[in-house]
C-alpha cells in the first residue's frame, strides 16, 4: 500500500512538471508578452473603449423600455382601428335644438331632420266701399283669415366630410289659397303694359296658385354645398341666395311676419329668394382686417323658380340674373355688433315669350302680411329685357337693443314697343330698342327692445365641416334664458318691435304717352308703420303679433289719388322651427 501511494504521487508530480515545462516554452515563444506580470482580471483598469457593467445594464434597460413602448403603441393602434371598424357602420343619435340628428361612427356622414311651421292669421279693417271717391279701382274688401305661410319638412347633413346637402319641401304658401275660378280654359284680357300690346292669357297665370300647397313651389330647396376649402362655400341646385339685409336671415329668425317691401321686390324680380335654380359661391371670415370684424361676400347666378317652366320652350330662353352681396361687421365686443352691407343685382335676360315666358319686368308687393295675396302696389308688366338694382344697409345691436335700416333702388331698361317709331324718336330703331329707364326706390328702418334682457346673437356665417348655418352674416333670434314653464314660473323672452317702410313704384306719374314717348308708370306708393310684440316661449316656439297701419297712394296721371286708401291689418303668427 505504501509503495502504491508513493507511485501515484510520483506520477502526478511528473505530469505537473511536464505541463509547467510546456507553459514556459509557450511563454518563451511569445516575446511580446514575456515580460508581462501575471495579474488577476479584476485588478486590470478598463480601457477607454470598454463599458462598465452598470452602463451595459442601463443600455439593456433602455432597449427593454423602448420595446415595451412600441408594444403599447401597437396595442393602442390596434384598439383604435378595432373601434373604428366596429363603429363605422354604427349610427350615433342625438337630439339638439329639438332636431333629431344621426351620424356615422366616423362622423363623416350626418343627417338631421328639419321642420318649420308658420301659421298666420290676419284681420283687415278697411273703409266701407261706399266711402271711396268715384272711379275708385282699389281693393275694398281684403280677405281676413288664415294661411299656412310655411310648412317645411326636410333633411340636411354632411357627406364625406367636405360636402353639405339639404332637401326641403314646402306644403305652405303666401297667396291665401287656390283660385276657385282658375280653369284650363279660363281667359282674361290684361291691360297693355306701357310700350306693349294688349294680351290675353289664362287666369291660371294671373295671380293664381300653383298646385303645390297654397302658392309656393313644393320643392323649396335642394342644394349640394362644397365646404372643403376653409371659409368658402360653393352651392349648386335649387338654392336660396344670401341677398339683402333680411334676406340673409333665416325665415325662422325674422323679427316681423314678413321682410320689408323692398326686399321682397328684389327677391322676386332680381333672382333671389327660395326655390331658385342656380349656382352660388361665397366667402366669410371673422377677424379679417382687425379683431372683431367679419367680412363676407356672396355671388350667385340664378334662373327661374322651380315649379315654373316659363321660357322652356322651342325658341325660348329662361330668365337669368346675377346678384351679389358684401358685408363687414365693423365692430364687436362679443355681445354688441355693428355691420354695413351692400347688395347689387342685374337682370341679364327677363326671358322670352316662347315657352310661356313674358319678356317683361314687373315690380309689385303685398302689405307685409300675406294672408291676402293682393299686390297693392304694382308697376304692371313692363316691356324690358334687362334691369339693375342697388341697396345699402346697416344693422347693429347694443346689448338687448337692435336697430336696422336699408335703402334700395330698382331700374329697368324699358323698350320702345310698337307705339313709338324711329321717325318720332331716333332711339327707337326697333321695337326692342331701349327708350328710357324707369327708376323706383324704397327704404325701411326698424328697431327692437328685448324686455327680458336677452340679446340677438350675430351669426358670422363661417363655413366649417360641421354645419352650414341658414343665417349668414346677420342676426338670429334671441334664445330665452328662462324658457316658458308654468311649473317654474318662467315666461320666456319678450320683445317689442317697430318698423317703418316706404316703397314708391311711381315714375314720371304725370307723363302721358305720345308718338315720341311712353307714359309714366303709376305703380303706387306704399307706406307701412308696424308695431309688434314677439314672445319666445323657448328656442323652438314663438308667437308674433304685428299691427300694420298701411297707407296706399295710387291713381292715374289725370287723377293721382284715385285709388288711394288707408287701412289697418293685425297679424298673428304661431311658429315652430328646429
């Protein structure tokens, strides 16, 4: 045993010596490392390019944090995408301002249901028929009663984010019902217009009513609007151009039952108003030149009203007009405002006789309450292809007080006709040559005081992808701060109103016809003083009470006041609008 142990130890020692000898030989062969001392790794100082364990750990942690953030973002993206995919075909419903509105999940498409009802009642108080002078030819018994002035139902909304659409039907009207004497074979001889010939036509075309509702076209508005360019809008279809002071205000926001005479004449004769076939473009932007101002302009090219086929026949051309308006809100403190405006229009072609057109211009108007459709001032049909108009207006509010004023001038280019020859008047080289330019004018001023302290909000008219407001660069109706409620003891908002309007459709009234000139025009002069009270029960329902004192001055060249009269009419409107 002892000998075995000694042998084992001797073998191990021999192997150690052999290994040591090999190591020395390797060291000897590597002369560069021959003189280096043997040191432990932990005692060696790290070089400039090496990293400590702490730095490596920090970098590793940063990489892990970055990966975690990327995973969180990817998860959030997947969540949003999943939400959009799930909601794309889902309709979101809300009920704002009494208006049911539906929207797609991505809000690129919306649809709102609109309604407006205006029920008008009126009572006329006139002198007895026997009290008028001999030869009196004016109306002696205007119709008291009721009419559904407007009965709108329609839809509006957004499509593909950048488009707006609106469709509106009207079952109401303004002429007081259908003419019971109107038949397909009824005829009536019309008085000859100055410079024109006596004509015969069906009474269905003389102050009568179209089949839709009580007088207005059934298709009131059908428009597509592009609003993809900031501050701009582009309309095409059956439109309602922004024109004149109150013409830019929605009918739901009117202070009085009707717009003033001059605005209705402009709308009827110069291509504005609703139900117009046409195209329109406009621009409106707040703070254009300085803080608080709002500049807007609008230009439209229009034809006739939908529901009328006048001028659409072999050899016929439809009436055409171009009109525009520019406004600037000069000052605003956020509640009070002052604005100036100008409106201008031109009749490019009044139409042709072919296809049922008239080839004439005619200015006329009712007494600012339309339960009876009789036009008390009327130039008659004047042989004229073209005409122009210009209007200036100013409106503003100081807290709960409001004031407006407007002046307008209308001109037509009257033709010679057959009664004036070139021999008598050198300008009449043909019957269609222009012989003179009858010019008419009118003005109005009005004001209100909201007794309960609310203010009339100013609508700048900006166009954004969320909505297109009906009132553009004008005033909307006040919103009651305390809507009517018997339980709460609230009575809504109350407003006192007053307006005076003066419209003169007479031109050279004493001028007589001769071989060298046409007769003057005795269209009459209408002056109306209106007093009223408006009750806003809530933002959707209101009541208007107007008392109009009307003075008509009208006659002939020989008897200027033959058809003059004064009368009173009280009107009441009950309105719902959303």
